[in-house]
C-alpha cells in the first residue's frame, strides 16, 4: 500500500536527480526510471557529495594558489547551492513520506 | 543549464576580466618611472587590455574571454636630465607614456566593474535561496 501512495513522489525524484547532475556536471544517467525511494535519494545525495567535493578541491587549489579567488568562490557557491537544493527537497520528500506513515489505518 | 548557475559563472568571468584589468593598471603604475639604461633607449611602454565576448557552449551564454594585452603606441614624454644614464646626446630622457591620472580612472573603472559583478552574484544567490525557501515551512 505504501508503495503505491509513494509512487508520485518517487516519480518526481528522477527530474531532481537530473537537475542535481546538471549542477555538478557529472555524467548524465539516462532516466532513473522506477527506482525506489531510497535508491533515488542515494543517487541525489552522492551527486551532492561529488559537487561538494568539487568545491573542496577548488578550495584546496585556491589555497595552493593554483586557482583564482573567483573560481574558488564560484565552485564553493555551486557546491553550497547543490547541497541546499538536495537538503530542501529531501526534507520535503521525507516529510511527505512521514505524512503517509502517520496515516491512520 | 540553470540560468542562475549560468549567471554565477558569467559574473565570475566578468570578475576575472576586471582583475586582469587591475593587473595591467598596476603594471603601468609600478613602471611609471621605468626608463631605459642605455643612452636614447626606450622606456617602459604603457600596456592596454581589451576584452572580447566568447560564447561558452556549455553555458550557452556569452562570457568575457581572456583579456588581450596590447601596448599604447603614443609618444614618450621627454624630460631634460643630462645626468641620467638614458639621456641622449641633447640631454633628454624618454619617460614612459604612462599617465597616472588615466591609470587611476582605469583602476576605478575596474573596481566598479568588479563590484557590479559581485552584486550580480549576490542577487543570483539571493534569488535561488528565496526559491528554495518556498520548500521550507
């Protein structure tokens, strides 16, 4: 039963994942399809993590003087933005999930 | 690509361009009194920087390309200083064609341009975080 009611939210995830991939510039995976809730989140989170890693790498490169100040700030801002997006969407989706779980049977 | 992310990248290219301009200004100012060593030798020649728009295919937008550094072809200033090692037969020394007032104006322009790009980034950041706030309650 819970599987059925969650489906619309699950269906929304692939587009989120795609947009996250666009931000982090990772290789695009063609259509997550009917992945489960957990899988989709795992993917979104790993993309966010790679974006944040990119920000960290840029920060280190900046400290070593290999990268300009502007580039570093740009990369860190992009990472921050990705992370915030993922966290906001996760919170929302988890909220919806909990709402369903709290439904009186 | 998300227009807001693209905006940040474009503004970053603008900031880099303005830093480049400031770099050239600083070269000119630092060398405002750099003369040659041999008699009649040419002094430092003022540098100029020009920018061009470049289409970034990944962004699908025009960014500022790498600045091209050229030289100012105007005449050198002559000052009379026979004791100078670079003085010619008549005692005149060629001074760089750098006008510090012009450099100051260029510097101000670079600073204003940089600030404008920073403001664009601030605005883009504010817009994207305002949008995300819609999800929070």
